[in-house]
């Protein structure tokens, strides 16, 4: 697909405890295998040889862990997502994407 000029879209929402309780050696083997299998794609991304985009979102598991650990009862993450994603206006009133 990449060789045909197709773009890569990654949609990502993780669970911070997805590998909790698993053997660390098996998790490491999984990660090594993923890196090896995606080596060509990663190289093309690194040198901007392909069009690519990553869309990240807070999964319910992520929100429950992160926002509750911050003392939040309501798991709505709106303001935090916009602040951490640098979508909010700066103190100067400039949008972050004007730089």
C-alpha cells in the first residue's frame, strides 16, 4: 500500500494497564515483533516519504485511570485534552498553531 502512494492513518486509544500482569518478556517480544514488522513504514515516516496522520484519543480505561488519579469524579476530559493537545489559545491570545 505504501509503495502505491497510499497514506497511513493511525487511530490510537490505549489502555495504560493493557499488559498489567503479563510476563514482561512476552510483552517485550510483542513490541520487538511489531517494530520489526513495521520497520519499512517507520523509515518512510521518519523521512516524510509518505503522507501520514495519527489520531489519538483518550480511551475509557485511560480516562478512568488518569482522571480518577487526579481526583476527578467526572471522567469528561474535554479541557485537559484541549490544553495538553495545545489546541487552547495561549496567554497572549495567539492560537498555538500560528508559530
